[in-house]
C-alpha cells in the first residue's frame, strides 16, 4: 500500500533534515501501532535484512524512505551508517 502525499527520498539525505520535537501522531492507538510496527521492522531488519518504508515528517514536508531498521532507542530509529529518524516524527511504517 502506498501512502500519497509523501516525497520519496534516499536515506543518505536524512542527515540534511531537521526534525521538530513534537509528535506527528495524536491518537494513543496510532502511537502504539507505530511502536509495534517499528519492533517488527527491527526484527525483519536484523534477521532477514528486509527493507521497509518509513513515512515521516521533517520541519518542511512529508517524506518516505525505504531502508532497513538496524536499531530502536526510546526516541529514535537507527538506520545504516548511523542515520536516525526521531520516532515522534514517523507517521507510519509499512512492512
């Protein structure tokens, strides 16, 4: 399933982006689902090196990156080359 309105970018561009502190999600159920999806993406990334799509928002617009999740902290998703996306800025994860 493709979510419309999100610009696809290469993961290498992530280091140039700026992220506000606020969460893009308000609904507690959506926040819980996002965490569940991130944990699944982490398992797939570590076991099978499966790429997933992360739909997120920086300080300018909505974007999408296709990548492998290597780690998760309480506040960030860690990708290859030490690149990170704040969890609070993620709209959705598609496995």
